[in-house]
C-alpha cells in the first residue's frame, strides 16, 4: 500500500505497518495542542449516515465515509451542523459507529476529484496540492459524494486523529476549548 500525503501526516503517523495502523500516541496536552493547531476543523459530533451505502457493514457500523452531525464546534468556520467525513484509503481508516460521540480533528477539503480505478493513483487521499481529495469510487457513488459536498463542508480525518470521549486527555482538552458559533449564511 502506498502512503499518500496528508497535511496532518507529520502529526498523525509514525509510519504504517502491514497489520495495524501506525498512529502517533497523544500522551501530553502539548501533543494534543499541536494536533489542534494543525487542524482546520475540530469538533465533537456523531456519525448519522453512511455516505457510501456499499460500505455499510450492518445497522451499527456505517462504514468509512459518513455524514456527521456536529454537536460542538471548537475550531473552524461552518454554516451548518452537518459535515461530510472522508478518509484516505489506509489501514488507519476509522469504521464509524452510528451515533458514537467523537472528537474530530480534520483537514478541510476544497474540492473532490474522482480517480478512475485504472489510473496510476488508485487510492483515495489528498492530491499534491493538499486541497483536492481524490476519491476512488464508482461514478454513481462519486456523484453522491459531490452532492453532499455541495451541501456540507468536507473534512478528512482518520482513527489516528478522531477520538471517542474515553480518551480522557483529549476529552479534557477539548472541553477546555471555547465553543465556536456556527456562522450565519
């Protein structure tokens, strides 16, 4: 598996191994602060719907790309309380659980571009410009992604940089940050 550039890579990954995700551990408040500083968006939210129904594993597991309801915005500017969550294809992708409350640190996506399965770049991830997210999906599924992108902000995250509230350091850190109001259109 070829590793793709991600703006948060320096913070999030110590390297990939074939069996498990190689996430960096966040043991200090300074490390979490660095992640916060590097993120375009930070919020608490819950996955509510699978974006790609083919990924939906059962009633509880929604898959890897989802719509998420933002409960509390801590960093970034949004005009809606719903976001599209995408992930690059890797062994660090999070399987989202319906209504699981998560703290998400993520990168903003400016545009989506479909990657054809027969191209030299078959995996999903950021393009070299760091703003375009390449999506390796059939054209019908990609159309669904584009439709969601037209309505909601798109954020890229992974299991390395999204945490459930049982991660006490992150939960305490995020609660101490001031809420950001949603912007009016």
